[in-house]
C-alpha cells in the first residue's frame, strides 16, 4: 500500500465495491422485468408488487444492521450480508417460476441489502477522518452508480436468467476477497486520525434517535431523495419502452444517468471537503448547499422529463437529474457522522428505514396513478413535490453539531 494513501483507503475501496454490487443487483430487476412480464404474462399491478417487494425486506433490516455492526463488528456483518444477497440474486431465476416465489426472493434480497449500508456507515464513522468523509461517501455513492451503469449496459444484452447468475457470482467473489483482505482493527486515537468524539451518553434510549430535529432533517431529506429515485430508477426501463417506444437496445442508454451520477458524486465530495478545509466554509453550510442542490435540482428536471416525448431528450433530462441527486452524498448522507459520530450506523439505519417506505409505496402507487389517469406525469409531479418539501425541512432544521 502506498504510504501516501490515507490509511482508510483499503476500507473505502472494499466497502465501495460492496456498494457497487449492491446497486448493480438492484438494477437487474427493472431491466429484466419487461422480458419476464412478457414471458409470464404479469400485468402492471403484479409488476408494481414485484418491484416493491424488495423494500419489504429492506425496511425490516436497517436497524438490525446498524446494531449488529456495533455488537459484532463490521467485517462479519457486511460479509454475511453480501453473501446472502448474492445467493438471493443467483437463485432468482429459480424462484421466478411462481409470482410468490419471486416476491419471496426479492424480500430476501432486500433484507440482506438492508444490512449493508448501515454497516458501512458504522465502519466509515469509526475509521474515516472528518476531513476525508465527504469524499469517502462520494466514492461510496459513485461506486453504486458505476454498478448501476455496468448492469444497465450488460443486462439488456443477456438473457434475463443470465443477468442474475452473473452478478450473483460477482458477489461471491467479493465475499472471498473481503474475508481474506479486510482487517477490522480497533480505533487508535493516538494515531490522531481524527479527534475522538465526545460521548454524550453511553446508554442511549431508542427514543433519542427520533427526538432531535437535526436527525429529522436528515430523515426527511433521505425520504424525499429515495421517493424520486425509486420512481425514476425502478420504472425507467418500463417507462421508456411503454411510453416512449424504446427498444431493448435503447435500454442500454439508461446507463448514462448512472455514469453522470457517479462522476458528480465524486466531484461533489472533493469540492465539499475543499470548501471546508481551504475556503473555511462551515460543515453545516456545505451540507445544506449540497442537499439543496441534490433535492431541488432533480425536482426541476423530473418535471421537465415528464413533459417530453423525445427519447434522447428524456435520457438527457433524467441524467442531469441523477447527476444533481449525487450531491446528496456530501449533504445529508454525510451528516450522520457529524451529528452522531458514535451512532452513525444506527442513525443511518433509522433514516434508511423511513426512506424505504417509498420503496414499498412506489410500485402500487405508480401502477394505480398510471392505470387511473392513463398518464405518467402525475407520478413525476408527486416525486418533484416530495423533493421540494424535503429540501425545505433540511435547510431549516439541519445541524452539524453532535446531538448523540
């Protein structure tokens, strides 16, 4: 390892690769859903429940992941999570023989992936210095976008069962690498990686995680971000093919929004750290700026996206929306380690649990709105409105001071 590299470099890379696989696995189903629904004759309501079933598992394991990482350490919890979600991915074609079997596999996938990010947040909060956190979270989010990009490029060229087999095997390779290469070491404050955070209390009650407005600001922003993301990313292949007449080869171009997202996420992370360290911006002002860009920007471009009938213009608009959304990684996503450095895994778990509600609701809500109105634009109007409300709450109630 190059001595000039941060000591947290290996941890950030390995965790980012886990998120790469995490997000790639999530991207497969929206792409595979069209040929699968043609083969199995699923209507729009059934498709909506298939897409939303992931969130039923995901919402159930967030707090478990944050608590388990604190109790047993990040290495084994994250390794277990990736192993289980890779198994669920690999065996999806087997379970897809029945609708309820497929929904069960999706719930298992969601449960395992729900353990992942809270565990990574716990690892980052305990190993990544304050002055490197924005870029670390930027790399984490960017790696997920790269995973989505790869899946969007590769999957349309494969038979739908091979989509699941190939990425399932990739997860098994990561687990072996993680077990062999990652060494979980206790924090050594003598090395001055960062100042040990002040511990306000050693025995927090669970009510503390929902009793502070700065936490609710994060939860609100996360909820808003996820609502628009679930709607756009889960339904984008279906929308492009059913509403704009895209063919299977055109679906590969859905990789472009993910590419833009990854590039902007890394750039926003470096700029945020630069504003704090070189321009003496306060951490709070940077968090608020990036969250505002990450929520209000997508709201505007989602509305524009809903008005166009041109495939190329639609892809450009959704790409800009996704790019601006990446700024959230340096905004409210990084804010957990500021307000709860000793409990970032759990606060993220609570946040992601609430932010998984859109994952459950978006499938049936989208199917109902489209079926009732015959149009898609009400779906995107609701998403834009939720983003605007989330931005206002975060801008008025957020903080960068420790509350837990």
